[in-house]
C-alpha cells in the first residue's frame, strides 16, 4: 500500500475514533446535570459535527480519478440510442 493510502487510512480511522468518543461523551453528559456538564455537552456536540464533516470529506472520491473512470467506461461501452434501433430494423427489412 502506498504512503498516501496509509495516511488516508490513518485519517479515516482517527475520524471514526473521534466520532465515537464525541458520541460517548455526548451521551454521558446528556444524562448528567449541572452547568459544567451542559457546557461539555455543547462542546461534545460541536466536536461530533466536526468529526462527521471530516469523515465525509475523507470518503469523497478524487475528482480527477472519478472523471477518468467515467470517461474510460463511456469509451468502452457502445452507444445505442433511438437512431441505432431504427437503422437496425431497417437493415432487417432489407435482408428479407
């Protein structure tokens, strides 16, 4: 595995771990009472949102790679449309 993939995998793991820790703290502080826990609950919620955004960002495909993949698929697949279907029928009639 390349160095870039290893860094990406480590970042994904860190994002997931951060989300889990934030969620655990959010649940814990949700059951507690007091001003201190209320502030901690707010910060835990914001950190959960931050880790979630990071997680979503890390799983987005690369723009260049996706474009190349789609272009390659379009070039390999034969194009059939309404015009091709009509010409195919006309050829069958001419052969008879």
